[in-house]
């Protein structure tokens, strides 16, 4: 390889000397031309290998049944390899071109070497990422923390690559460097414990996209409830909704539990999950006269007609004795009220009709029968969300009397 490179770059200088140019002039002209030749050859190598690798990888991905090669294509592994090959050629060419320029040979050799190390790491990262995505597609492995394993491998590789880069830049033997670092690691861990924890946490937070500036987070342990305004190595600053600022250690984001509302804000709706308590003794069957009166409520008028017809038909078919209301099938004021609230929510403009919408009973309690609203508002913003929820429950509370139901209220007993 060295002899081949000498033939490529060593022809011009003797030629310039034959035409009586000076040593310095011939050397500089030869250097400039050789650098130009190097750039041209490196670019041609990159174009050729990019076309070959990318095209062949795409063809293989289309013709094979496995999805792994498709993931390699989507993660641009072939493209990174095509970048690496011309830089390997440059790395071999630099000592030949700069043979008489020891300082610049050292500088450019180290720069190209560092880039090759980083590019090699990027190739390994793309392969690991494709492997991770492929494994997660397997049903029996989909619940395994594959990303965590990949992150551990990448951290080890980063440490190894940083060691290689330092040894290459400062001309230190890698074994010597690792020995020195091992000797002082205990002191480093003791002095820079918080910084190291913060650095590891920052890497984890960044890789997992756990928190971004502008996210609304809730961290009960530190009393934080607001928007993230700053993320650095040691701390995360949160501006709470009362305009106070809470500072959270960065490593707490991976060691403790917190809530990030970003997913909710980016979704199609924000959940409304709240209930009222209805006195159990106010729940009863409705008479024919009461049903006629309730038909005046437009949202449930058609429902009452349909339901009443079904019940009357059933009772007549089964010869039900209706002298007692408990016999046969009946309509209760509580059931009719639930249907009314459901119809009201379906017609309320602030509710997202494409998401879950329920008005449901919960387990009876000593305070009464809980009636829960489970729906999603169209607007996720705090002020509008609270307005929508308050407007809905204003109507729910005000309309309950029309169905002869009562809300539970704790009263003080007089002695």
C-alpha cells in the first residue's frame, strides 16, 4: 500500500526538479497538487462506495424476507461505511504527502484518526440501533429493556473511544492511560460524585428524551409543578405556576418518579376524570307521569320513547304485574340521569368525540353513589381545560334536581 501511494504522490517533485525549479518551490507545488489529488481520489472513492453499498444494501433489503437489513438501511449504516472508506485512504496518504512536514503530518494524522474513531463508533451505533429495533419486533422479546442494554454498550464504547482519542492526541500508550485513570478513579469519584451523577443522568435524559426545555413536569418530591426552563449538568430548573422556581438535581430524574405532561399536550385531548356523589336513598323508579314530564328534556326525549316502548313490550309479553313498581323492567331516575349526562357530553363542543366518553357508576360508598365523568377535552391548555371542566360540572350539578336526585353533602350534627 505504501509503495502504491508513493507512486501516486511521488511523481511530481522529481519532474519539477528536472525543469530547474528550486527545492522549496518544487516541494510546495508538489504538496498543493498532491492534496488536490488526494481530495479528488477520496471523493471518487466515497461516491463509488456510496453507490455500491447503498444500492446493494437496498437491493438486498428488498429481496430478503428478514426485516433486519431494512432497519440497517433506515439507520443509514451503508452511508456511514461509505464515509469511513475514503478517510481510511486519507489516513494512509497523509504520512506520504506530508513526509517532510513532521508537525503537519502529526496534526492532520491525529485529526483524521480521531474522525475515523468517531465514525467507526457511529457505524457501530447504527448497527446496534437496528439490532435493538429488530429484537423489539420479536413478540417474546418485546417486553425486554433492550434500549438499556444498548445504552450500556454505547457508554462502554464511548469510554473506550475517548481513551483511544486521548492516547492518539497526546501520544500516550492506551494501557498506560488506563492504568493512570484506574489509579486516580477513586479520588475522581469522591471529588466529582455529583458532577458524574449529573453527567450520567444528562446522558440518560437526552438519550431517552425524558425531559425537554418547555415541558410541563410534576415532581411531588421537590414540590415542582410547572415548565422546565433550564437543564444543565447538575440541575434542572422548573418555573412553577405560582412563578416560584424549583431546582431539581438532574440525577433525580432517573432515580425518582416524576410526571411529564408533554404526551398529553401533544395528544388530541386532555382527560377529564371527576365524579359527584349522589344520595343513594334518592335513587328510585320513575312513574309514567314522571316520564311524560321528563320527555320535555330534548336531549333524552327520543330515548325515553324508545326505552319505554321496549320496556312496555317486555312487561306485556311476560305478563308482569305492575301494581308494584319493582316488578318487571323499569326506568330509574339515576339511569335516566346518566343517559342525559352522556347525551349532554356528546353535544358539548369542548369534548373530543373521537376519544373515550363515559358517564359511569363507581363502587357505592358510605357517602353515596359516585357518578364519574370520563372524557377528554379538545383543548389541553390549563386555563381552557379548567373552564371546560367547570362548565360541564356546573351543568351536571344544576340539572340533577330535574331528576329528583340529591347530591351528598357533609352536614354537622347539632347536639
